[in-house]
């Protein structure tokens, strides 16, 4: 029903500003670029405006040169409809929410269960793996033919949001959509390589060094890694190793929760804590004890303490939930 | 056409010995166990006989207790049809090929392009991602309803043979089959965890230590790791780290070929060499220079030398192919 209303909203309006959330990733980019293609196919005017610059691992996506970064010039753009994809709330698009959308139609296309239904038209489907899976359905609903580039964009969104089809958000429909996209001759091995085989050599060596320092608690269910300042300079730059480290820690037999502690992040005197769970422990609730947040299986918080104290406090909260 | 002949062969015979290749893995197990279920549904007699014991990471598969290990008793089993899945040649099933199958029908169900068509009935489909994808089609062809356990078996075969749907053997049809399997309510995140999150803690620390020693040649296209005897005790036992190491090496930006050298394997005075390619270099041909073999993207060989000499000789052969 909401899908039909979204399609109707697109037909009714003539010029669009498209955006997605900050810390832009595969699904945000895939769905906004594919939506742009859909609008262009319909002869509409459209512009994509993001707060963030394009992350290096996504420069291979077709059409990325169309994306504009938010600034004073983009503020002055005239449009009828403000279309947000993959945003659970209006604030998720960051500075782009500062665009003047009074008297414009706000179109909200999202798959997060927590979506605040901030739009004039809200198409929210928490059963969809990704915003890209939803935009695929929009193409089908509006009977707009796909092309290879669009298929690649939507595929990247689905690939990255499902962890290559293995997260629990992967459904029968997700595979059905992927089956449809692969008919356009996209190079799945090449796309995977572009999206994932991009660790700088020096970082891979550091990953190894860091990994040899992992710890495990006596229950065998919590793995953690505590990184000191000397790692601080490298993690935020060029390439973020934290996802790799957390993913490797989670692949240890018996581990329910993996935690990464980084002293001196975001500044001296603080520790950045990232948590990942296999599902048994709700790490969103653990992070909430320290005024952080996230999802049941992925969350984060910042604690004003030394690493040692942060480890002790966080592990204690996890243990309470493992009993 | 061959699919129809395979179905006819199954209908015509009453008792079956099923086997798969040695070094049994997800697709071999998934397809042989699912074929067993299909035969049982038809009221046939069937027994699965493998040379190898079940690898620890696959004990979670439904029905594995039905698998018999080849011995003198299994030799005496009476049957009409010898069904091999995922075997490019009769010899691939190891000792099980010693079973007396004279005057029996040999049914060959396989997806390897190199298949020697050794059967009386040969159903070989090199476009199928896996033998499990083929057995799924057999269920459909014979109009035998699937159940959740069978769906899980076939899913594991497809998952592991496609590297979670990202190897180049993944087709639109692979996803279509996965869409069909997910309708049975299988737990994809749980299955992935069973199949992949099984690295012993001590091995993960060793992985880190090993990883910090990776090297890269001046072209930036070859990454290698040379492991000495002190690692030898750990790699073959309990858990084999080599796939993890090679996979991490391949995820380094710009790397076309990753090579692992292990001194003292399989015995003193030898070096076991494992090669992985992104596709540009045919590492099957590199391994063939040293009397080894495999596929274009994955191969291996054994060289009688010290690590240093083996590295020099192998890298030289790779460089010839990178020019």
C-alpha cells in the first residue's frame, strides 16, 4: 500500500532532492543512486545531496560523480520533493536536513523498524533487507526497466546490508531480488572484490599484530581487544580496521560477544567501545548502560576512563546478561 | 535432458549406495544427505558411505548420523545403483571406489567442468554453482516436496561452494534456488555461524601472529606468507588456518595472487605451496610448473626445497604471468 503511495508521490512531483544517512555506505549509496536513475528514466529533475564525501571503497559505483556534497550552493536548489532513503529519522541525513523543505513533499523510503515516520509519504518496510531491496520493488511497481548499472547499484546495497546474504535480515525475497538483478550480467565476484578486498597492506599487517592480542574471558563467551594510543593514529584514517577485527573476533568458536576498546578515542581520557553480539546478548542494552546505543547485535559507546577500567565495567555488564 | 535421465535412473532402481569426494565439505555433505532424503521419500533403500569421518564444523547438519565410514562391513552392502555426487571422477570418492559396483548402475551427478563422465548415467552441469543446486532441481523435477532439514542441507552446500554467494559461480538461478530454500524457514545467520564461526581461540591468536609476517612484492600484486616448522604442528590438526590466511591476503588492496608457503609439509625437506588468484593470473598453470594443480583461482603444489628457494621459484613463475 505504502509502495503504491510512494510511486504515486514520484509520479506527482517533478523535481527531487535525494539524500541518505551520514556515514554513507553501500545501501545508502546504492538506493539513492538507483532512485536517481528511476527519476531520470521518468524524465524528472533530480539531484543527490549528501553530507559526506564518497568513501574510497565505493568510487567504483556507477554514477557516483552525480552526488553533490552539501554546501551553501546546494541549499539554493529548487525542488518539489525531498526524498530520503535508508534514514530512520530526518536527522539521520545530517546537515542536509538544513535544506529548506517547507511546503515540499517529504518522501521517506526506509527499512529500519525504528523509523519515526517523519515523511508526508512514508514507505517503511522492516522486512526488507535494505533500502535497495525496496527501490528494486519501486522499479517493478512503476514498470521501469532496469539496466546493468542500476542492477549493480541495487546489488551492492543488498550485498553490503546483508553481509553477503548471511545476516538474519536476508529473506526469500532478498534472494528473489538478487536473482532478478543477476539477470543483467553483473560481475558478482568483481563487485565483492571492489567492496571488500580493499585493506591497505600496512593495515593488514597491523590487523595481524592487533589480533595476536585478543583476550577471552573464563566463560569462553566474550572476546575482547584493548588497543592503546599507538593504534589511535591509524584506525580512523584511510581505512577503518575495527569492522575486520570485530568480525574476526566473532568468528572464534563459542564467542557470543566481541568487544573492541580503543583508548584515546575520540579524544584523550576517553575510550571508544564497539560491541558485536551473535544475538544471545542484546549489546544495545549494554551500550545503553554507558549512554551509547545501536542494535541488538551491533552497538557502541564512549566511556571516560582508562582502557583497563572500561574493560572491567563493560565486561561486567555483559556477564550480567550471559547468566 | 540429463536431469530427466537421472530422475529415471532413480525411479528404476531400488537400492542405492551414495557417496561424495574425499576431504568432504559442505556441498559434498549437503548434496549426498539431501539425495538420501529424496530416495527415502520414494521408499527406496539407501546408504551413504564416505571415506572420511565427518569434519567437526559439519556435525550440525541434520542426518549426519546416517553417514557410514568405508570399511570391510560396508563393502558387503547389497545395492543396485552407485550414486556419486560432486565427484569429477570415480577416483575422487577415494577408497569407496573399491566397492563392488560391477553389474550395478553408476549415477554421476556433478557440476565440475572437468567431469570425466564416468557413469552409466551422467548428469553434469558446469553452470550449476554446486551439486546441491542440482539436487534441488532433482526434487523439483521429481515433484518431491522439500522439508526444512533438506532445505538446510541444500542451503549449506550452496553457501559453502559459492563463498556465501560471492564467487563467480553464483548465478541468477543460484539465488532463485536460495529463495526457494529460505521459504522453509531455515536460520541463515545461525547456519553461517555454524559453518564459519568455528576458529579455536588459540588459532585466532596464531592467525594474528602469522598475518603480521605477510610480505608483498614490489609490483604490489603478489602477497605471500612463509611459515616455518614451528607452525607446522598446528595447521593440519583440529583447524586449518590456511584458508583464513589466504582469504585475508586476498583482501589486501591491489593483490592479484596470494601464496602460502609451509616448510616441512607434508614432510621435512618439502614445502607445501597454496596459491589463490583474483582471476587475472591462472594459478593452476603456476602450480603445474611444480607438478601441482587445481583451478584457475585456487591451486597447490609441493616443492622439495627450503622456504626461501620455494618462494623465489614460485614468485618468479607468477611474475612471468603478471607481465
